[in-house]
C-alpha cells in the first residue's frame, strides 16, 4: 500500500511538471510586460501608504503611463497587475515605491534576478540618479527585491523591480507627486532603448 501511494505521488509530480512545461512552451512571448505593484489586491500585501497617498495608486498611474508611451512608440506591451497569469517576455518592469519604519531613511532602489538584467538596471540607475535627489539603496538590498515573487510568474530575459522613492517620507512625496508623469516617461525611454528606440525626455 505504501509503495502504491509513493508511486501515485511521484506520478502526480511528474504529470504536474510536464503540464507546466507544456504551458510555458505554448505561451507566446511578447516584448515588454509592465506590472503595477499591488494592483488588484484587497488583502495581504496591498502596498505602503501615508495618509491619503497610497502606493498602489501611484504604481497604477505610472504603469499605465509607461505602457501608453511605449505603445505610442510602436512597442509591444502587456500591462499586468499584482497577480498575473504566467507570461513570457523580453523585458519586464515592476513599478513600486518603498515604505520604511525609519522615515526618510530609504529612497530609490532596484531589484533584478540575474546578470542579464544588470546592464539594464545600471542604465536605469544612471538615468534616475541624475534626477532623483534623495537616498539610493544598493541593488537587491531586500529579499523582496532579490527574490521578487514575480520572477517566477513573469519569465523575462531581463526583469527590473523599481522602487521609485519612499512613500512614507513627506519630503519625497512632495518632490515625487508633481513628477510622476515625467518619471513614467523616463522609465519608458530606458526600456525603449533596449529595442533600439532613442527618446529624449525633458526632466521637469
């Protein structure tokens, strides 16, 4: 009886792995996936906030603007929320803002899963550091960045998780709020360069 149970368990595991392999093989890859962090979640990790300012609202605004801009430039884009179905792409970017119990001690940062993503991460850092006047954390400084859950669902050749500032810091909120659209266009321009499209973004 025990042997039979073990055989059933092993068979089930093998069947599941084969099924997943078939699913991934049949998923048509696209160029770019833009994810708005926490979008669609009512419970669990719903994002940081300060008063009426909610991270998820800013994530959605920027993700929508990035996707719209890339579409306007003729690039193939899919916009997804926090819990998308499995998807394959060349470049994926997840939009987030940080929150910190040590107010105004955090700022911008980048997460990525592999060395292939590092060059894109450094290009983004160079672009945003020249604009963003607050703190920068080292790459992958938290497990949420280095082991982001989305890496397992969105199979991207290059994947960046962008923390665009600290939403628990009033000074940063004051600077960020009127510049969200510009930040979105800077993200779009950074991604577009991966596909040979050069865009000039006027930083206001």
